C-alpha cells in the first residue's frame, strides 16, 4: 500500500491537545510533544488476535488510531498474528493459554476486518484509505531465526532492565515463563521493523503497555540510532472503579454475532449518569462544544436519559453503521415505551425484536389467534396464569389492551398480516409471528 501524506481533518485539534481535553492522555515519552509538533508522523497500535472479536475495552485504542488519523497523521493498525503465539503478560496474573497457528490466523483476519469497518465508519471511505495502514507481525516474526533475533534484538536489553517493567515485575512472585518474558522483546522488534520499513516513529496503547512501548523506543534508538516515541491512554473504569466493558453476561463484543447491535446499544443506554460525559469524550468524535451541550441538557433532566441515548447512537453507528443503529434504537424505544405504535415498526425492527425477546410462531384457526396459548408459549406460563393476566387487563397486543374476557385475537390485527407485539405488564415483551 502506498502511504499517502495526510492532512488534518477540518476543525481537528493537534493530537495531544485533543487527547488532553478528552482525558485520554496518560503517559508520553520525553520529547513526544516536540516530535508531533514537527509535522505528520506514522503511529501504530497493536491488537491481540487471541479471540474472534475485539471488545469495547479495545475500542479505546481503536479510537486512538482514529484520532491520530484525524489529526493529520498516518494510523497503522498492527494485528499481532506473531506475538499472539507467545502471549502478552501485561495485566495478566497467570500464563495465557497457547492457541494454534490456524486459530490465530483466522482471528487475525476477523479482527482486521473489524478495525477496517470502524475506521471507515469513523473517517469515511476516502479518508480511511489514505490514512490507515494494516500490518500483521506474523509476516516478519514468522520467518525470524532465533539466533538472528537474539543477536540483533536481545543483545540490546539486560534482564535487570526488563525485570523493572510492570508487566514482568507483577508476575515475578507467581512466576513467568521465558516465553512470556520474551514478549517485550518481540514487541520491541515490531517497532524497529516498522520504523525501518514504514517510517513508524510512534506507538500508542493502554497504560499497561508503557513498558513494552518504551522497550520499542529504546530498541529504535540503540539499533537504528533513530528517534521514536510512545503515548498511552488511561485504563478505563466505570464510576464504581470496576474495569469498563464487562457485564454480568461477559464482555461486550464488537462482533454483531457475539453482541447484537441492540445489546450493544443497550450497554451504552445503561451507562451510569456519572459516566456519561467521560464516555462521550472517550468513545465519540463529538467536539467539545457539542459534548458540553449534551452534558448540560442531561444534567437538567437526567430521567430522560438523553445523554445515554446520544452516547448509544454515536457509538453503535460507528461500530455497526447507521442502519443497524437505527434498528437498535427503534427496538430499544419500543421495549421501553408502552405506548409504542407497533404498526409503525418495519420488518427489520420486528425481526430484531424476535431475535432479542421471546418469540413464537402462531398458526391461526378460522382467522383467529388463541391469545391464551400465545401467552403460555411466549412467557412460559400456565394457561390459568395467562387467563388471569388477560382478566386483569395486563396484556396488550400491538398496543391495544385485550378485554378481560378476550380469548382470541383476529389475525387481521397482525401488523402486515405477520407480526404481533405482545406486552405483559410494563416491559415484558414477546413477538408472535404468523407464518
């Protein structure tokens, strides 16, 4: 790929200034600011393909590359197809499981595709093509001979120096294998390789990567007599101090097959009020004036959750595209609005509701649908309980409350002859589909 000299996006701030006001600048190497002030640089961030998908924790680093490109620099996304064979000890209390080469190759392809999609959604097709470069360190680490690596890279580092780095120091009591101990040197070798081949002179990443980053800058200085720098973002936690991006169900993935766009949207809708402003700064491209306006409106009427709604829309649209975000928003609005007009919902929204909520296929008889059987199947309750709910006026179908003595629903009331939106009580929803 030809590297195109980039220019800043209209209205964008210098990188460090942008990161500073957003609260995303944690550490930087000495001289980093001066190097960035001289002009456009090429900076990279690494992504570990030990899973099939990245998660929202990785989104901080992806947004770092987006901001790098918007500030007029070239963003290099490095997928660690080689280093994933070793395992990064950073932030881990025990050895990572070793994965097969075929699994890592498959994961690397999926993760590169994810990053491409997010970068394109955030920057636009043309801008992403000119400012974003993809590399996989399996291309140079795979053929690397051990003796060559030890001679040309290992000789520049002492064991004492490596043991002072947090990623190693934190593991000394429990023990760290030589395999993971060598990870720092492999990552440093990546920096040197891309410095020579692509002119990369900056690495970005989470604060837990600073030791690995500075190993790379040191290797560039010693082996190539060059100047390289690093900067890190703070590790993100929620208002209670817990690691951000985890739920009771597990990680929130960027892959729509692992975390659906609706579930992804709801994750942001459920953000605590105290976190909204920080999350808008971290995960969106909204400018300072817009974010301050959203924060002000949100503070004045928190019960409306307008801050969470803007956050959910911006991030979902960037990850999954505006069309998927629009469907996720309509599904969310429908779930939480008891007066939602089912007849205004299109098939895509109903299909998403059917995937997320209990759903049953109903076969009409003589033009009528058995309401009791529908409730029994949809909500896993007895016929007696279903009849009681109807008698209490606690059931509505497509927005119309069932009469207390109703046992059936005319098939003609199905939306487009196909869909039934069944609501039990406040927010319990099921979907009936007429084949």
